[in-house]
C-alpha cells in the first residue's frame, strides 16, 4: 500500500473514532472541517435532523483567488462563524475530521471563535 493511502486511511480511522464521541444536536450543532490540498471547507451540521445550518469554503467568491494559506482558512472561519450567528447558533461542537489541530484547521477554529461561536 502506498504512503498516501496509509495516511488517508489513518485519518479516516481517527475520524470514525472521533465521531462516536462528537454528535451535533439542534441546541449545539457540529462544526465540521475538511481540509483538502487546494481548499478548506466548514459546515455547521445538526446531526439529529441531518441538515446543514451554515457553510463556507475557500471556493466562494469572497475568498476565491487567494492561494490556500492560514489567512484563507481564517477568512473561511470568519464566514462560517458569521453565518452561524445569523442562523441563531452560538455554541457548537468542533469536529476536526481527523486532521491535526494545527495550521489551517487551527486558524479556522480561532477565527470562528472570534466571530462569536463558542466551543
């Protein structure tokens, strides 16, 4: 098996293990983060009803055109935080999706906190 497959399988295994403990409800939805090589995505999800309340990504026109850096991840965090606040959400559960809490994931989380989300 290649090294890339091993890394991906490791992340998915961590994600599954983490997901058993973290679950979003209507009162406290889950802020899910996905980081690809080119983009970063964030969603506020109510797992009870299976709906996405707010979302943001680096593909959007407000952020698009910039190369993916910690600054872009911060902008995405601000966007998802503001959209969640508009939807009436103030507290969330953070789901890093098996990624290390470092770099772009950490920048997104801190920007969402500054935007008013509590986790």
